[in-house]
């Protein structure tokens, strides 16, 4: 079992991008751990080599702590990448969700789906009512337009009659005035 685990970790490690160089990481961690080296290096007023030797000689390095932190960095990096890879494989697997989450977590009743279906039925009923109201309003609109067109036609006929009567009235007034003058 343990050899299977080590083999899967090694196969995974080969498939990943190259990690930073161990010695580079060790050097960077040692610089960060011993930041006073830079302070001593900058505060000294001698030449470059004297500054470097003074900075390195004044402070005792804790090589074991820096080495431990370097190993911890690489272990955390590999662990993170390994678990990310395993979660991606878990998500991409074609197994049903019940097999993935285990039988103790399978939903016995799904009330959200029931509520959603009830909401869907209610929405369908409301949609049917709205369609019926829309059809009734459309019929009312058509009848109102028909009545308005009929009234407009009657008004046009009445206006034509009024125009004809107005002309006749003028002609009769002119004739009456001619008869009075004559």
C-alpha cells in the first residue's frame, strides 16, 4: 500500500512542471531567515569582500532550520499540487454523484426540487390566466376599434350631409335674396 502511494507520488511529480532549484530555494530562504546579513553588509564602510566576510562572520547561521524550511517548502508544494491533481481527477470521474459522496450523504428527499416543481406549476397556472386575459383584452380592443370605425363612418356621413345641407342653405339664401330684390 505504501509503495503504491510512493509510486503515485513519483509519477505525479514527473508529470508536474519543474520546481525551482533546491539550492536556489535554500539560498533565498537563508537570506530571508538571516536578513541582518544585509543590514551588516550595508552598514559596513569597507570594501565589498570585507563587507561580505564581516556580514557572514558576525551572524551565526542556523543551517538546520533553513534546511528544514526548504524541505517544508518542497513538501508543501508537492502536496498542494498532488491534492489539486486528485481533486481534478475526482471531479472529472464519470461515476454518479452517489458513488462519489458516499451512501451516508445521499439525499433521501429533495425538498428544493419539490418546491421548484410547485413553483413551476403555479407559474403555468398564472401564465394560462394571463393568456386568457390577453385574449379577452385583444377581443375588447378589436370590438372597440370596430365601434370607433363605425362611428367615424357615421360621422363622415353626417359631415357630408351637413356640407350638402350647408350648400343647399346658401343656394336657397341666395335665391331668397334674389326674390326679395326682384
